[in-house]
């Protein structure tokens, strides 16, 4: 497998040209609207001023490739970012995460495989890239993006020596606990310390609201790899029918061609969706999540 270095700039540019139409469609799904993408040029440094010349807020899409990283940055100044990108809700975060995943399949050559992807709106792209270890000799590919009567440039830059640090300040801000304002009793009041709500209950643990609130052993479980598969259809066949299968045999399923596919993790069906084409690869777009089945145990009295 090829390494993420300066020598693959021509391959990245070629991959971007081949996947330009799919990338434009991915931007449309994420931001809404119609876009076009064209490859401007491949170079050897982001700008004459390095990462500092990219100062200003914008969207950063990060691809992890081995120990290094590749970033795609779209400045706020282009006017192409929808307002919700600044503070996305859960749906917006999912859209940006999906865009980063699709980007990883479209802008890097087949000889380079992205092992992870992420997306965040950052206050200063230059600072984020410098924190991630972008050097002065970085390689770049410039993409011209047009949509909603606006035209801007998305810049692909690599390699990043410390990609895990790119979103550090954003994560720290999001995880900073907010201190509740101290409520002082009104003058003349005789509130007792023993009144309900005057002090936290002994042994009470705060509610887990985000992944960073989990204990270390629980967070480590999130790094376990599990098998993920997409099931087109399923049925049961008699053993003698299976033995009789040969090249050219056709098995008929009762499932309609327009019905949803199922995503299975381990042995559990967790989502439904549809097949999508991402470049020359097969993809799965989630349309709905499935809750686990409820298990009820009938309660019976003894002797009943």
C-alpha cells in the first residue's frame, strides 16, 4: 500500500477528476442544492505563507491514512457553507461525517486507503492545520466548487504529521463543563441545608451526556472492530436444493426490488437503507435506524 506523501499528488488529482461528479453529488446531499466540482491544479505547498495563509474560519474534513492525515478545507469566505455548519445539530453532524467518509472514497487513489474520517467547523483553518503538523513542503490539490451562484476553492493538503490534534481545541470547547450559577437565598429566608435539592444526593452520579463522560474502560470498548454487512435478501432452502446449485442457477426471493436493504452488525439488524454508488465502489445510505426488539418475560404467580 502506498504511503501518504508528496509523490502521490498526480494520483490524487486523477482520482478527484474521476470522482468529481460523485463529489458534487455528495456536497449536494450534505449542504443541499446543486454543485459542480472541477480540479484546478496540483501543487507542492498550500500557499506562499503556508498554513498561516489559510487563516480564518471554515469547514475541515480530515482523512486518517496510516499515521498521517489528509485535510480538505473549505473556508467560510467562499460563501458555500450553509449557516448550520457553524453549530450543527445531530443531523448536521451526521451529514458532515458522511461527507467526510464519501470524500475518503473519492479523492484518494486506490493505492491509499483511509482508515478514518471526521469533519468539524473550526475557528481558524490555518491554526488547525499547523496544530495537525502541516509542513511548508506539503502537497496540495485545488478543487473549484460552484453552487448557489457562488464559486470557491476547496483545498486538499497533506501530509499531516499529527492528524489527531487537528480538532483538539474544538473538542475541548465542546467538552468543557458549564458551571451552574450559584443561587443565593433571598434576604430573610431560612433555607435549611437538609431541604430537598439543597445538596447532591450521596453516591449520585451525573448523567452521561457525551462519549467523554464515559469511564476509560467503556471508551476502550468503542475501539473494538465488529463485522458489518449489508443483506440484500434472505430465505430458507431445502438441503437438496442447495446441493443442486450450479453455475447458472437462479434463486428467487420474495423481497421486492424496491424494498430497503438491511445493515447487520454482528448478528443484529440495526438499520435500513439503500445501495449507492461512490465512484467505483459500493456504498450504503442509511434511511432509518432500527431499535432493538423488546424482550418481555411473562410474570406468573407460583401455582398459577
